[in-house]
C-alpha cells in the first residue's frame, strides 16, 4: 500500500472563474469542500492530492488571467488509487 499526501487548498478568485476552477479541481482528483463569498471574490476550499497541485500556481494563473491566489497545507494521507500506483 502506497500513501500520498492530501492537501487542503483555499483558492480566492473573482466570482466569474468559479466554474472553471471547480472543473479544474475535478480533473486533479480534488473534492470541493466548500464555497464562500468574500466581497467580490469567491473562496473555494478543496481537498486534493499534492501530486496534482505541485505546479498549481501556473494553472491558476492561466485559468484566472492572473487574478487568483491560493494557499494550501497538508491535511492527511490517503492510499494511492490502484490505477495510479506503480505495480
């Protein structure tokens, strides 16, 4: 059994990019945990494997035209899915 670190990520973006960012999280094996409004911005909280977001700054910059920011911290470890784990 191989474990991977799972991160909690908070992404602050202008509201119009919410759908695109949530779709991107889904492609990264992420689970959206919550969506909050803070003024004109939306804060998306998600749980996502570290391997999927190691270069997230470039992805977020591309999706939001440089208007998004994020922070992340390690939350826990989970077993790597069998379709990803090396044999």
